[in-house]
């Protein structure tokens, strides 16, 4: 029964994002998320994982900066656009078609994990985050940006289901085993493609395992 429900949810998610990504325009733009860019520019390139990477803007930027990039997303339309963007920039990225539940690899192989607007339903969120920590090397970096629960009152993008939105307390618990965890909550003006525009409540993490 669980597998059936999981497959239905995955199919619905894939259809949802395929519909959003199907237009020719890159709906979140071709340039990286500003916070991701700010942090990745400070780090020494290594191997990075980017879950829920959509159309590939952050993956391509990391590859341009010299990182070995692994990424995944449920949308095959998003994957195709990500690979096209990589080709335009003369880089290669390893982009898999999958969701959090299907992802697995050896432990402690990533120098950095970037979670940019990578929201999941509450029942899965903590498990996803804990699994990703296991995949990071000691001393590896975490870059996270997402929407807080207050974002439910805004019309500037993000999940409509409040259970998929983040709170500081939830993220502190999810990443409590990190040796360093700087968390910032802020109200800011987004101009991130066509779907993330306007005043938004976001949360950011810069962490070290």
C-alpha cells in the first residue's frame, strides 16, 4: 500500500512540474539562486549534490565554477532543460530523473549539498534531510534556502501546503548533528524567474558537517 501511494504521489509531482517547466522560458531563470551563488563562490570546488534541481540553473553554475555536479529531479522536462543549459555553457552535469525517495549512494562522498527550494511533505522532510547528511563528508558544506510557514500568506511563490513550508525549529532539529549551523530568516523581495516574484518569507542555512 505504501509503495502504491508513493508512486501515485511521485506521478502527480512529475506531472505538476512538467506542466510548469514545459514553456520554452526557464521559469526560475538561467542564473543561479543569489544565496547559492554567494556561498558556493566562497568554497573550494569538489563534488556537489543538488536535489530537486528543476531546470538546472544552480547545477550549471556549480559546474562552470569547477564542481563535479550530481543533481536529480522528478521532472523529465526539467532534466531536458538542465542538460540543454549545461550544453549552452560548455559543461557537463550528472542529472538523474528521480525523487528523494529513490536517491541513494555511498555515505560521505559529497563536499557540498545544495537544497534550494527543495520542499517535501512534512512526513518525508526529516528523513530526506537526515539521509542527505549521511552523504556529506566530514567538513562538508550545506547550503539551504526555502520558504518559511509565513509564506503561506504571500503570493510570491512556494508550496501552497503549509506542511511543506519550513520553520526554524524543524530545520534545527533536522540538522542538529551538524557542527556548524547558521540560520537566517528574512522578509525579502524575490525576482527569481516568473514564479518567485514579490515579497517573500524565506529561511537560509549555511552549515558544516
